[in-house]
């Protein structure tokens, strides 16, 4: 179950939907009222699996969108920008306090 492959995750989603639909049909066939069906622990577990599968696929979509967004940004090396300490930069007096002369 630890796959990051989209096809595997899609198959898991389809299987979860099929199991949930089968359970719903079984419960309605038994003649249970909607409140009892909603409280069924097996059905609730299957709902949770379905939600997990959808969440995993959504996370994959978000990751792919982020990769595309980062790839689309111009590559700026940041030359001469910011307050970074480079070679020869004294740091502006930050760090240890200097002793005062008397």
C-alpha cells in the first residue's frame, strides 16, 4: 500500500468505491433504516478508506502542481541581493560586543 504510483492509487480508489457500494447494497437489502446504515461500523471504515484514497490522490495532484509552478518560475541566482555575509564582509558589528576604551 505504500506506492506513490498514480495508477495504483487510482485502482485503490476504485476498489474502495466498489466495496462501499457493495456494503450499502447489502445493508439496504437487509432492510435497515438510513440511521442504522449510517452507524454501521464496516460502512464507516470503508468511507474512511475512500476518503484516504481521495486524499492521497489530491496530495499527488498538489505535489505535481507545485513542481510545475516551481519549474515555471524564472531562475534568479540572487546576485547582489539580500544581506548575506560573503567573504570580506565584517557583518556590521553583530556578534561579540567590543570593549570600550577608558
